[in-house]
C-alpha cells in the first residue's frame, strides 16, 4: 500500500471496475496484435477502427485514478 492511499470497499470496487475495463482493452490489443502478426500489410485504419471505444474512456480513467490518488479520495467520496 502506498503511503497516503487508503484501503476500503469503495476503492476496491473502483479497482475491480478498472480491471474489468482494462481486461476488455487488453483483449482488444492482443487481438489487433495477432491480426498484425498474421498480416504485415494490415493498414493502420484497421487498428484505428477497433479502438474508438477507448479513445475517450482511457483518458477519463487516467484522470479519475489521478484524482483519487492526488486527493486521497476514499469512502463514498469515490462516487462523486
């Protein structure tokens, strides 16, 4: 545990949710990687077509996690 970061039910739930979202992202990255390995001429647009769901989501999740860490948010404040 990092100094200043508290442990609690809400933070654990947030981490579980983040992990679930990132599992979907990791699966997509692995899928694109497999496709690229099978077809070295795969256009960049093929990759871009598979990532639009994450273009807005990932920066928002980074901002959320930074806010939780910097402000030491815990408890029901995580819901705000």
